[in-house]
């Protein structure tokens, strides 16, 4: 298959490029070549490249920036996916669109997870844009996969684990404050790329949750990383309400991969298992990258 990946230089996009490129022809144009918010550019790309699959990893994800810039977040997170979905339908290819758990309000009592068919109720402009993007994909393409994930980390791009390690390496006495009353499953972007590959190979269709199993708080995640890498850094627990963006963050971010399990295509594993593997492979590199 020929797979067109948009956002192929980001964290998830890079891992998808590496994983899918082992079995398929993968094309990863830069934003300067294919800007998803431009209908004419998207149509021209589909016409010239003739992909079988388009994978959309493009997204405006900064929560505070999304609150402040409604125009840009709608252009990138809603109009872009709509353009890709409409083009996919016109050229007869499948679209895979990456979404997230911010479409839910997180008010479900722990440890109850969110299922694919639970009613969404986003708290933030970012969450609303991701919900609208899902609606745009479902409404404009008959052959789609929507993949919701959460708390991604990996060797490419920025993520909370890299921020933690920068804090640990730079030192200082000011503790990093991390909530201990918010819960989700840290998910390795490489593992998510493997899940996307499995869904494509089995011709999956519909909306899927795809996160690691189990859950922890951001504070527990930081403790695990520091212990695994034998680093000493000042961190302290706090409440979500103590953070400036706390009101924008769902408390319960736990997603259940019910549909992929039902279809026998779930490849996700426990968050601690994947995180330990990731840190064993890339810990030294991450620490070195964190040095000034």
C-alpha cells in the first residue's frame, strides 16, 4: 500500500513513518509541500500521489494557545481533517485520523474507563476542536479509522518525559509540581504506531481507543521515570486545581480499548512494561539530549 502521512516529522508521525515504512511505501511531505488547511493543495497532493491510505498526525495541541487562538485551532484541527476526509472520499482511499481523550470531560469516577461510544463533553477549545475533527471525518469519508489516544511519549518531538528529564539534568532546588489527582495511561508513540499498522492490516473501520493498559498520575509517572533512570530531581505532588490550566484538563483520562479487543486486533500492553522498555533503549540518549 502507498501511505501518505501528514505530520510525519512529529512524535507520532515519525514513529508511524518508521513502523509503516517496513511494509509499505510511505510518503511524508512537509507542511511547506502539503498544507492540510488548503483545499486546493490537498486535492493536488491526492491527485499526484494517489495514496491508498492517508494518515493524519497534524494537530494544534497547545491547550493555552488553543484557548487564545480560535481561528488557528479551527483551521488546523477541524478544517484540515475535513479537507483530508473529503479528498479521501473523492479519490477512494482510507483515512486514519488521530484524536485524543480530551473529547471527554473526565468526570467519570475512577477507575471506570471511557469507552468508544461514551458521550463526549470536552472541557477545552482543544478538546472541542478534536471532537469537531472526528465529526468532520465521519461525515465526509465512508472509509475511516479514528484513533483516540492519550499521554503520548517517545524519542521524537516534545513530551512530558523529556520535560521531566530537562528538569532533572538542569538541577536547581525548585521542585517540579505534578498532579497526583489526575489519571491516565502513558502511551509509547511507537506502540501506537504498531496499533495503527495492525488496524490497517486488518482493514479496521470506525473509532478506536488505543492506549496502554493500567493508569497512573503524572506524579507517579515522574517517580517511575526518575527511579528507573537513577536520577535525583526535586518533584512534589499537587492538585490539578493548583495548575493554571487545571480547569482545561480531564481528571479521568483512562480509555478502554474495547473495540480493538473485541475484534482481536489490540496490541497495546501495560504502561509500565512499555515505559521500561523505552527507557532501557533510549534513557542515555534522552539524558544526553536534556543537557544544555
